[in-house]
């Protein structure tokens, strides 16, 4: 099978600068959108998680059934993971009373377990290998856990560690720059660096989202969650339309 055929069959995007820009916007939208449903509409974390979980399941099913990479569908599925990740993390941390440290530890264990099972089942956890329904199932489950973990980490840094939203954003932004430097100047596994960066973009988006919509007394800008979500959604749509989107090559 030649390279052109492999690219057509791959249903995840190549990892480019545009990919990370849209990813950060999507994670920020996940925070404002999740909070809009659970807090602004008063549905609570559990009901909001159930609603977003249905959307997530439908999006993943559509993604798996699709025969080729479709940028709009892919990013809609990513957004679905960020919203359900927001409310699920908040439910675990707050409603279940296990706290940010407990929630982060539990979610980290789930993420690592998923990656381990994926590695043992298919021999690799590289996104370049995501070209079969089985690999896609592992891919989206891993992403769901990484998005949920990122939400818990963001809340932990901003609240429990008293860094505040901007302080936490600087910490996670700095960590991402270190990962980028490692990608550029070291021989560390590209797969490990990808998943590290993927997890880190989520708490960055979470604290930026909280900074936008939390009350002034809590260090936020007290913007409307619905307005912020609408602006972020428009920005994502513009990026998808304007930035190059191409399928990643498979690993074979």
C-alpha cells in the first residue's frame, strides 16, 4: 500500500502547529461549555456529564464509521471529549468528595492503564497507527481520560496550590514549551512527548477558561460562559477552515 493510500485511510490529523492551536482553543471551550451547562444552567455535574457523554459516544461512533479523515468531525469529537471531561472531573473532584489530588491520581492511573493495554494489544500507542476501528477505540478512550485528567490538574494547580488562573496558565504554558524544546532538541520518544503535550494542553485550556468566566472575586473576568463559548467556537471554526488540515500517515 503506498503513502497516498495510507493518508486517505488515516482518520486523525497530522500533528502540526495548527493542530495544537485548535487543541488549546478546544480545551478552553470544553471548560466554558461544560461550566455553562453544569453551573449557569444549574444542571449539575452528573446530569451534564450524562448529556455530554451521549454526545461524545455519538461523535466517536461517527468518527469510527467514517471512511476517511474529516476535519470538522474530528474536531467536533475532540470538543465532545473536552466538555464531558470537564464535568466528569468536576463530578469526581467535588461531588464525590475525593478532591483534586485524589481525582488526578485516579485519572492518571486510568490514563496509564489505557495506554498500557493499547500498547500490549496493538504494539504501539503512536497516533500514526490510528487507522483501524480497534486503534480508534483506544485512541478516543485515551483522549477522554487525558482530557478529564487535564481538567483535574488545572483545578488543582489554580485552587489547591493557590497559583491562581494566570499563574497556573504560566506553569502549564511553560511545561508545554519544555516539551516543544525536547521535541526539537532531544531524541526522546515522539509518542511520549505527544501524549505529554496532549495532556498539558488540557489544564492550560481549563485555567484559561476559568479565568474568562469565573467571578472577579475569584480572580476571573466574570464573562458570560455562553458568550465566551460562542467566541471560542467561532475561533475554532475559523482555524479549521483556514489552517491546513491533512491526515496523518499510518505507521506501516
